[in-house]
C-alpha cells in the first residue's frame, strides 16, 4: 500500500489480497493443524503444519509489516514477542539495556530468566541520561513508556548504540505504527503488544515484531516455531478486522487525551498530569499522540472512589481499547505513588467523557 494514501486507507487496505469475484473482502480465518501434503512428500513453500504455517496469520503479518515498514512476525502476546526477541538475540555473557520505567514484566523476565542464563541487565530511565553503549548487545526502548509516558529520541539513541555495535529495539505498543515508525528512525526491531490499540477491542491477545534484518527475523521465527508462541487463526483474523478502524479510533482517543489532560490540570484533586503531546520530541517523532494520560490522586482510596463514581470509565489493566479505562498501577508493583492512575481514553464522545470525569473527580474529592 503506497505511502501516498492516508492513515485510514492504509489501515484498511494494508496487506489485503487482490479482489476475486465472489470472494469476501476479508478472507475468513483458516483453521488447521495439519494440511494436506503431496503424497510424494513435503513441497517447500506449501503449508504443512499450523504452528509454522497459516494463511490468516500471514495476512495479518503483511498488514502490520506494511504499516511498520518491515517484515513482521505475529506472536501469541506482546510479552511473547519481546521474549522471542530477547532469547533469540542474547547469549550468556551479553548485556541488555532495558527501561527502568517501562513495562514491569520485561524487568521481571530480565531479573529471572535472563539472569539465570548469564545475561546482564542495565536499567535506564526512558528519558535518560544513557550510559555508554560499549559492550551492550541490545538496547530495548519503550516510548512513550508505560506507565509514566516519558519519551526518548529513537534516532539519537539508535545512532549512538549502533556506533558502539549494539542493536536497538523499540516497544511501539503505546504509539502504534500509525503514530510512530521506529524502523524509519533507525531501530533494528519494532516490537509491540497488538492487544492494546492496534486491535483495540479488548477481546484478544496478540504481539508482533517487525524488522528489515533477515537474520534477526529468521532467529525470531525459529524461536517462535520451537517455542510455540503463535497466535490462533481467529485472533489473527480479529486483529486484521479491527485494524480497519485503527486511524479512526486513534484520532478520537488522541482528541480526548488532549482534553482530558487539560481538565485534570484544572481540577484541584488531580496532580502530576502527564500527556505525551506536551513534549516537543513527540511532535518530531510521532504523527498521532496516543490517548493515554497519567495523573495522581491523593491516595488509593481516592482512586477507588473516583472509579466507583464514574459511569463511563472501567477499572481495567490494559489500554488502547474502545472503552475508557483507568488502572492504578501501584497495585501491580510499578514504582509509582499509590494514587497513580494510567488513564486510557476510549472512543466515547469527548464532551461526555469530560462531564463524567468531572463529576467522578468531584465525588472522590469528598471522601
């Protein structure tokens, strides 16, 4: 799909097969474990077994790959994609650099599995400052970071890391490939949880990794095949169907995010409001600002009261879906204040969301 087209057009048409009279616009999911083989023996390039082969998965991978600007592999979850990257690249004695303020399960995986394999980890805040990259095998960035929404200049880090011989991967979950294209900014791999905004309907788990490096792609593919971390055909079909509205959803979520950030800054109960759109760097490396806002209320009890009073905001530990949601991240072990909230704007009308948040915050202020 040519880059001359707009976001909605590319989201809808990326990776789609040529139209055939009588065929559906989006082919249905292909459910198969074994496929028919030539009685004379396996023919390379044909589908043989579902763990390694599935046309529905390939269609999704083609679509995501077009948006990311590289070849794509789909995984059973975002965590499966990240662990496939780490375990296919790193060896005993290697050092990996990860965000100290990013997704906590990546830090947990590094402290447990990677440490047992003899792999050293250096944790660095997303916004820096970054130490020397000498001796580092892989630099994993997450921007905007989850949950604090800090940013890092992907191009600048990629130049410095590559000069020291390190690979660079970017967790692109929060931004999505419509907002940010890490491969174009110099990253070697873009990895993400498609569970969040990419699929955006809160009804399935998915991950992916995209790269233009054939060796990295082959390594991750082999790890996926041997580890079995493949998404089902139905999840792949759901994700490809949902991607058709990605641009529409992102625009509404982004508009609400800007308005919600403004409301929170003006409300006396909320403090430490963060929105990626406030950063000059965001304007340079992101095309659409995600609809995520973080803020703090005085206590966990205030957050509970806020959520109970809201008619539109769900208490949920995810983001990027159709419904607005809030997650008190302290309860999961993030190094944040007890009243820290990661707020994900859904696709509700902005005016309705602002009115609901105002009355919910007012109610929480009374406890």
